[in-house]
């Protein structure tokens, strides 16, 4: 699949199973994230990989966070199951710094671009994933577990693995005239 076809037909896959990307394939995914646009060469991203026993620890963390927030038994059970959605999760953190030329929002967007690049690199190599956010990105217990400083932002969790279901070959694109105007 060439790069343009990959970009025009990208789809997230929410049902992911083993195997997860590993070895050179995984390193390519990380390297793609490191090529995100980066004004000022600040490298405002951190990637925390969660797999194997880390998935169990992440499950326990989310369960504790849900209990602490008093979300109720069904939400606590759901939180506990979240890490079982994929064999590998990459937590992407915007590791922001004070910079007079590069505002905080721009550093967060750069980390978001890293997520997109990593998902595309996974797809290009026969894997797929889904970028998820939700309440856990702002939860104090979760932020502490990922060593987030006050100025940092968890921009999401990139779930990666082998798609359980085959995606359609082509995606129907929305009509671009709805989103495009000229100045």
C-alpha cells in the first residue's frame, strides 16, 4: 500500500488481538512518532509502552482510579477490562516545557501528531490500532502513575495489535466541500 492510499483509507480498529508489533516493526512505530512536527526541536513527547504484566498493572490502576472517583461497580468493572482491548498500549504524553516561541497548545498538538504517525506506521506494517482518550487522560491517579508534571498532558492511549476483523479495502470519504473554504 503506498503512502497516499494508506492516508486516504485509514481506519481505526477497536478489536485487536495478539500478536502486537515487536522488534523492528515496533521500533519503526516509535521512530515514526519521533518524526512528528516539532517546532523548536523541543521533542515534547514521551511514550510509555504497556504490555504483558504492564497490562495487569494498568488494569489495577484504572480500577483504583474508578474506585477513588466513586464511579460505581459497573464503571469499576469496565475500567478493569479496558487494558484487555489490545496486546500493546502506548501512552502518549505531551511533555511540555515553557518556551517563549512554542506555546503549550502547539506542543500538545505535536504529541497528537506523534500518535497519528505511530498508528499509520503500525498500519503500514500490517498491524492496526485505535487512539483512545477519555476521562483517564485527566485522572490524577493515572497522571501520577505516568509521572506527568503539571504542564504535561496525556494526549491518549494508542492501542495496537492485530485487527480481529478485516477492514473494508476502501473508505468512503466525506464530501470535502463541507470542510473547505477559501480566504
